[in-house]
């Protein structure tokens, strides 16, 4: 491990959304391990199964290097969304971990319904934040002390970066890379991954789908 | 396992590129396991480490459910790229696996330098195909019997779908979903993941970067 590098704690839980997690990790990986070191962490060490759509935790397994108990204090947190979020909202061990790590982390980031977990843990209170558009209510119902932004690809507020659903995490990550390592590195990361970067945080083509899926599921 | 579902064999090897793999798997996961079942497969069962940029195999580990030896014949193959491709090009066990599975698979797909492996295995001979733009030569040098397309987001030729670098795998996957399950399902998958779908296979904003990285590395 390069101790000069920024230490990213990328949080796993059963039923995490694959692209929420690996979109950002892909882009951070291109920046290189001299600058940022990717650490995988979950409640328990070992394999953690991804979500398959809205079906739950039956997807490919990713290995957590650290458990919440043995994890060091990370410089940056990444909290993905996914159908497993609903279970984790009731998991005090997860919420405690997010609360503790968020106190000392320089940067706290989430993709999709990951912001619901941060909001439930109370760490977004007093901040602006966003979440997945189709199930926005899952996040917004967790705290009325958060200034929820319904139309945003991602929201930056202090040390918090929260993004809209799934792919939006990649645009947010490029914005973080740009902020920490400059425009040239962000351009290189987008070019290396042949990704068309959506640079405007406020341009949100999916805002019109606010709570579409939540309404279908009878959640609102 | 739903035996009515199309069985996807998603190939892992040390130094695979994270988004090459999880971009397509994310979109297939949204289609649902009643339609397509994701199987992870590698030379050996167990954890396989992803690439970190061009640094090699030191990234997060993903668990292979099947080894090449105990894998069933899959209906569809997915071959990702990544810096580990260079090692796998000399791995006869990998090339044999790709050759054998490609004979019976209904669909054979690759992202990025994954097409270099398919070309080396000889399965793309007589077909049109594409690859990552920055290191195009890694694929094109594997066979002169492949009709290599330098400007394409992805190329469909018979049962073969090959895409350009990393993110292009997502546009290719949406095209596959559209072909197999219709436009509405593909639109749903793009919308669920808040992904702006690039529908035009021939529109390639990254073609101008042909072999940029390969030239920097002194490969051409």
C-alpha cells in the first residue's frame, strides 16, 4: 500500500449495485495507485454478492478486504446504492460505521441510494444532497434536515459528493478527480475509458422520472 | 439458476478492466435473471483481481463461480479487456476455452482488448471487429484475417459483438438487449441506470485517439 496515496474505503453490502461501485472505482483506478488506493470494506471480510436489478443480492461476488471492525480510518468513503440499501437502512452496524468514518474522512461520496444510508446515519443533515431519481423517496424520507435536490446529476456540498442513479456516479467521480488532481487527469481518465463525460452537475435528463419506480412499487 | 434464462459466461482473468466487466453485467442484471443469468468464470474458481489502470492485477477481487474446466457450455460469452490481456494472449488454456465456448455459444461478445483474445484464439477470422482505440494495435496485430474497424463504438457481425474501450461496452450491451428483448427493455435498462445511451454504433468520438497510448508505450 502506498501510504502517500489517498485511501479510499469503498463500502460493500449484500445487494449493492454493480455499476454504482465499479463505475467510480474504474475511474479512480485510472488515476493510479500512487494517487489513490482502493480498499474494499464490508461488515464482514470476504465475498459480498451484488444486486441483480431490483431482485436482491444474488449477483457476482466481490471480496471485502476489510471488515468494518478492522478497517482503518479512510480519507474518502464511497457508498453505493442498490436494492440491498433497504436492508442496510435497518443495520445499526452499517450506520455506525458510516457515522464514525464520516467524522474523520476528508471526502464522503455516494451513488444512487447510497445517500439514503448517509442520510439515515445523520451525516448529511444540514447539507445539500441528491439520489436516484426513480426511487428518490427512499433517500428523501430518511431525513428532513437534508436539503434534497431533485434535479441534479450530482451535488457537491463541502466534503460531501452525492450522485443521482448508477451511471451518474461516473460523472461525479470525474468531478472529484478534477477537483483533487486537475482537469488534465480527469480528461485522461474519461479518454482512457472512452467515456463521454457529462460535466454539468445541474443538467439532469432523468429528473423527469422522479419516483417512477417507487410509485410502481407502491412506495409513494 | 433459472434454466429457461440465457446463460451468460462472464470471463475473468487477473488484470481485467473493472468497467469492461461490470458495465455490461449491470445492464444485463437490470433485464432480470428470468431472462439472463450471469455466471462468472475464470481459469480457476475463486477470487480474481482486477487491473488498476495500466498497472496490472492489484485491484478489487471478484469471485469466479466456475473454472474453465467445470464450466458448462454458455449461451453467451463476455470477454473483458484490461492490462491483463497481454498475459492472457500467451495463455493457451484461456485461448482454448474461448475457442471451445465460441463454437457452441449463440453470442460471443467482447469489450476493449477482449477482442485481442478472441482474435488470437482465431474465432474472429473472417469477421468484422473493433477494440480499444488507444491500444488498437494490441487487437489488430493478433490476426490479419479479421476485418478490423478503426472507427466504431461497437461492431456487430453475425454472432459476434465487439466494442471499443471500456464504456463502449455499455452501449454495445444495450444494443444486444435491444436485439434480444426489444427496444422497450433496452430503454428501461438505460433509464434504470440513468445512462445516456449512445445508439449509433458507427459514431466513435474516440477513434481520433487511435493507438495514442500504444505509441506512448513504444508498442508501435
